[in-house]
């Protein structure tokens, strides 16, 4: 190397992009722009190859396991990888309820979407418990908001001079 960062061209679905550094390609992967089957070609080379054969890019392969700690929703029924809730989080408290009420499960390794019915019993119970807590929280909040809005009117009715 001559001191410059190693760069590659990236081919996705017949379209090429680049040249890009490993950091830029990593950003594309985090944005979801690199579906299974993408290829790379190092600048100055002519042979396209799978990214798992390039040590600097192997961690970006969709099938590569992510090191994020134990998966909270058990093992994937397809490949045995960890299953996570990947529903978007919109901030507290709404994000908690969004993730609990509209859970979306995905495998860390094969990236398949996993329906709730395909989770193992323990994971399914945990997801359903989170959903119950989410609905209960919403019910409590709605009750107190209604009570706060209605209390002045109720006081006027109950305490007429």
C-alpha cells in the first residue's frame, strides 16, 4: 500500500458503485443498500469476488453473525442464529410501545423475517408478554388522560352551589 486507504467497486444487482473505502461500504450495509449476492472488486484489479473472501469486508456479509450479545428471542428455526425484534424505535415512550405492539423478528445470521408463530415457546411467551404490557400501558395512559380532561366537568356536576 502506498498510504492510501484500500478501495473497492461494489456491484449490486448489475449496478456498480465506487470506488469506496471499507468504512463507506460499511455505511451502505448499515443503510440496507447491500442485499445478499453483492460483489466487490478492488481498485486496480479486474476480478469480482464475494465480500466474505476479502478480510477487510467479511464482517459486512449479510450472512455473517453480528456480535451484539445474546439474542433475546431464541434461535432461528431456519439456521439457528439469534432472533431479535427489529421493529423501528421512535424514542421513549412511543418506541417501546411500537416495538412491543408491532414486533418484527429477524434472524441475525440469515436475515430472514421470523413470524411470531415460528418462535420457540419461551420466545413467543416473552413477545406476547411485552405486547400485553404495551397494551396495558396504553390503557392506563388513556384512562388518566380521560380522567384529567373529565375531572373539571365532573367536579362542576357534583358540586353545584
